[in-house]
C-alpha cells in the first residue's frame, strides 16, 4: 500500500494507539468483547447545501465490513438513514439498552458511532435541523462502553475533535485488557476543509478508503488484522492523495485520542472473512476491484516489490482493473467462493485499451474502413487508401505503410505501422511498429516494437521491444520487455519486470526469473536457475568459501548463486610436498534445498594447474566433480563437505605427480611420455559465509 508523509499528528496517533487493548480477535477468554455500532447518514444538509448522493451508501458499506470482519453482530448494528436529532437520540437509546444487556453477561463493550453527511464548524446539519458537536459528545458520554470510537465524515468535522482547554493524555502501558478506557474521535476533514464525495467511487473519499483499509489494504504488518491506527493512516494518506489537486482543495483527516491501557485496537480480523482475495506481490499500480454489478468494492495503490495484500470481500465475482505504469491498463475476472479465497497474479491480467477521449463537439468515435487489399508507394499514394482509419487484410508498400489495424499480412520495404492492433504478420526490411497489441508475428532485418502486449513472435536482426511478451523474442542484437512469459534469445536480453521462461544470450538481465538464464553474464534480483560464467542475483548474493581438499590444502572461492544453481570462481594452493602447486578455475553447480537449513550441492569445475609454485611450469588441466552436503549453522555460516571425483591431464616431464596429496586409482601415460591422464576419488570440507 502506498505510504506517504502524513505529519506529526500521524506519528502521535500511532503512539496513542499503543495504549489500546486487543479487540474480539485478540481478547483473552476472561474478557469477552462485544461491539455495538450506530451508523448515521443524512444526504440532506438543508436548503443552502447541495444534496449528497452517497451518505447512505457510505454507512451501508461501513456496516458491511463491520459485520463481516469487524466483530459487530447484525443485531448489534443500528442504521439511522435520513437522520434527525430525534432519530439519532432514539438509536443511541436502543444501543445503550443493548449494551447494558451485554454488560450483564460480563462482556467488555466497544462502541462505534459513525456519521456521513453535512456539517459545519459547530455541528451536524440534518435537513432543516442541527445537532451541535457538544450534544453529540454528551450523548456519547452517556454510552456505557469502555471504549468509544466516533467517526465523522463531513465538512469541517475536524472541529469535532477540538476540545478547548483539554489536554491529550499520553498513553501508559499498565494494567490488563479490562483497564482500557476512553475514546477515539476521527474526522474526515480539518475544521476549515470540505469533505468530498465522488461519482467515480460511488461514495466519499474518506469512507471509501477507510472501508478499503479495513478490508485488508491497510494491513501494513501483514498479520491479517487491521488496527485502528493502520486503518486511519491508510484512509488519511489515500484521501489526501485523491483530493490534493481537487477543486475543493486537499482534505486532511484529524483525530482526538484519549485512551489508557495496553495493546492495540484491532478493528477487523481478516482470518474470519467468508471470502478473501489475495493480490499477489508481483502486482503493481493503481488497482480497482468492482463487483459484478459495477460497485467499487476496494481501491488501492500497490507499489513495486510490495508484500501480498489480503482483502476481505463478499463471495461473488469481481472485475479487477490494474493501471500498471510499466504494463499499462490490465484487467481480470476473479470469483471468490463462499468460505474460500481467490488469488490474483500479474499473469492473470489481460491488457485492455484505454477509453478513448472524445473532443467536445465531435460527432462520435472514428469510423473504420475495412480494406481487403492496399498497395502503394507510401500512405498518401496507394490503391485502397482512405482518409479514415483502415482495417487492412493485405497491405504492401514499396516504402512505408500504416493502418489502424492489421488483420492479415502487412509488408513494406522501410516500415509498417499499426496504430491499434495486429492480428497476423508484419514483414518489413527495416522496422515494424505496433502501437497497440500484437497477436501473430513481426519479422524484419531491423527493429520490431510493440507498445502493449505481444502474443507470438518477434524475429529481427538488430532488436525487439515490447511492453509485455507472451511468446518469443529472437534477434542477433538486443531484446527488451517489461515482462516476459516465454523466451528471449539474443546478444543482450533485458526484462525489466517478471520473467517466466528462459533467456539465452551473452548478457541476460531480469528482475524475478521463474525459469532459467543461460549466458556469459546473468543478472537478476532473483532467479530459479542461472547458468553462466558470471551469474549474479540479489537473492542469492555473493558468498566467499574456504575449504580444504585432496587437490589443495587451501582453497578460496566466490559463490554466485540463484535459487537452484550457482557458479564458482576458485583458486587453490598446495604449499608443500611432491604435489605442491596452485590452480584457478570456474565451476557450475546445482543447489537442492532440504528443509530450511540443509541442502545438497553438485558442481563441476575446470581448473588450470601449475605443479610447482612458479609460473614457468607447464600448464595442466584438472576437472573436479563434487557432491556436497551443506548445513547452515548460523544465518551467515554454512558448513559443507563430501566426496569428489577428479581427473587431471598434464605433462609428466616436469617430474611432478598430481596436484595435492598424491594418490590415484588410475594413471596412464602415452608412448611418447609427454601426455598423462590420472583419475582418483577425493574429498572437500569447508565453510561458506
């Protein structure tokens, strides 16, 4: 979720909420927690105010999340639509009666009061009537609950949180859950600001983001429980972000906290949800979740590299739209079963076109002309041309051509441009450009480019580029994509986002590789397998190794690892004896984790050997295969050891034996006496940081 700077009062709020006790989701058996809520709405603020559209739906949305995952039973929830002071008073009396009944069962009571409607700096505006903030506070004071939460979503409601002469008490950590008492008053706007609602979200900004946060978007610590501090912070930040450029000015939520006790007040427990949606950590961008009826159920911003987000939603089918700054506008349909959960990954999203904006006064959207055959020199000089956007089935231009959509084959000597989509083949000498999506293939000696998704193949001599590829990019130059599901083969391959498949080239660069990189140099944040001379992943890191073996008493190596593979740069020294000498080499290995702390590694390496400590001896070759068992004793210390199989090829005329301790099981020298091959088993034992 997006975290923005939110001022000194946000920090004070977080500190204040540390004084709150656990709610029903975290209560001890000795103190049963019950919640009672009164939700008030009033669209009519009097003849001088514009009639609101969404006050009642705001209250309904909040009530839904409170009953689903907020610990409020249906018979403990009191709605007051089209409110008046008298109706609010009667609802509070019913709530007080219910609380006294619950208190008789030795329950601990938490009370929630919510108002959505008009207000000014002195009170609530209820049609032609008014209820002062002082009267609201007096009514809340009479509620016999240990903790009272009041949330006002209305203009100038920040005046409600003011208390002239009062002093905000600092929280103190003492006592048990039952010792917590006091109130938490939250308002959607400052005393001089307007609270705003939007047709786009179908409600007020503050309540919309408060509900989204309570459904899980505000769960910053990922414990599946949303505290009041987390919900407020999320609603504050998102409301300010949505209103800072609005004509009515930015909207800052405010608060007044007067509580004592220990713990945190958990507002919603996502573990009790009847339906849940998991937004995977590979998603990024602005996300909207709408029900099958078009109601906006949640809205949040997912930054890159975020943790997965759980949302508690009613079981039904939802349409999820994500505006990813790298991949564009994308959408997927997700069905949440009753009592179950659904998961949304980036791969499930399909690209969708943005709604075209129509200039005021324009008659309507552009009309397309379907042309079976278009032949010419360039667009202005062709047979089958037209001034309106074209859908072509076959196009051939001596120089260059363009069309809105290609449904078939387009050929040109210099370039072919499709402004919206290609379903078929673009085939040119120098360049193919798709400004929308591609389903098919692009072939050129120059460069291919697709601005959105490419489903199929891009084949070129110099390079290929696309926002997202589901298929293959093949060139003798550079291949680039924001995301790839398939394969890249070229001199340099780059995927800025997630890759599911393979990269084959001299240099491969990816972010999260669920597949394999094969090349001279491989770079990724994380990778399943990376095979190359130099393979670097942030997840695997670079780890120095020290070990002793039968070929060298002292060995130093640098291990560069992926999730299941690694490469090794090694140097070994045997300082004395008949096998004195040194070596340096390169190795590739496979890594198989066993549980959390153990693993089996198998690697093969090749070494250049010098059978004495001088550089003037003849160079030999040593091949080593190792089977190592590794155990991680500490987070940064792993011990490994196991058997090895060794093969050395050298020139025996130096009068030296093999490198190391000297034993062999098989040795053969050719008739000329200058070519020797030795084989023997060995060992390696060491540690890795």
